C-alpha cells in the first residue's frame, strides 16, 4: 500500500516491556494496532497474549515513513477501515486530525529514549 504512493517504511525505534517471563518456543497471539502517528512516523503497539489471556509483553515500535507523508498513509488506511465511514467523501486534513488519537505515554517515552540515544551517539562521535 505504501509502495503504491511511492513510499517506503523502515523500523525507526522499538521498546518492549515484559510483564512476565516468556519461555522459549511459547505460543502467543500477537495483536498489533496503530496508536499514534505524526508527519514522519507511525507508532504501533504489539501485545504478546498467552493462551490464558495474560499479556506477557507490550512492544511499541516507531515505523519511519520514507518518500511520502505518514498523514497520506493514514488517510488511505482510515479509508480502508470498515468501522469508519469515509467512502462518500475524501478525508480532509481536519477530519484526519479529528481521528488522530492523543499521544500515548509509551510513545512519549520512546521518543525520549530516541532523543537521548541520538544525543549520546553524537557525543561519542565527537570524542
């Protein structure tokens, strides 16, 4: 879908929080959803749910969109989502903003970690 509008996507950052030990070769259901987006990136949450329904881990990933806007990608995705009726009209920028969720705390923390890592790496380069 992103290729159809001339773009690409790469993994920009990731963080994972383990709530309970995950044994090797354990079976899990992984549910993923988009929790936030900005002009350049899409943030996804993936939950590792055991067969007993317990959430063993939660991962937050930043997907960096290249050569197109994340807003354009989200506009296409929201049109394809069956729970939102946008088939009659084109989503205007104001409508897209109304559908955009608040930035979750986990995304803020991921951005904070990413800024710290960039600062730390640039500091090491100049030493």
